[in-house]
C-alpha cells in the first residue's frame, strides 16, 4: 500500500513539474511575441534575456555561448530539458527566426495555442 502511495506522489510531482514548465514556456512565448512585434528582437537576445525562466532556455543560452548555431543549440536543449514536451519545444525552435515579422508572430501564436492545450490536458 505504501508503495502505491509513493508512486502516486511521484506521478503527482511530475504533473506539477510539467504544468510549471508549460506555464513558463507560455510566458516565454508571450514575451517573445511582444519583443519581436515591437522591438524586432533577435532570437539570441530573446534566449539570453529569458535564460533564467526555464531550464531549456538556460541550456540553449549555454550552447549559444559555446558557439553552437541557434537551431542546433535549441534542438539539443529541447531534447535534454523538454521532457514529455520536447518535440513541441524542439519544433517551435525550428520556426523561430526563420521568417518575416508576420510569419514569426503567426508561428508564436500557433505555439501559444498548442502549449495552452497541453497545459489544460496536464491540469485535468
């Protein structure tokens, strides 16, 4: 019986971690949207300014500092730190900085919706 309770606590903790991660990623998406829209902020600058928000951003910033190009830094970080949502995180990075202003904003809005959907599922 105690083992079952322990498993339940571990799973509950994982769900809480995931919701916190997804909430943080939504905050990053919102920040990115406003800074790209109004400041035409470069991708690396977004990563460096938000690096303390999420482990995936911290890892990406570290790889950028080591000289890795953004696509490789982001992909590696998403694989290492994205957990259950690594594919979503990785695919977001493929489109970040790859199009004009309107394309960027559309891309970010799509991932805001996709991430919000996953957050709702994680909270249920």
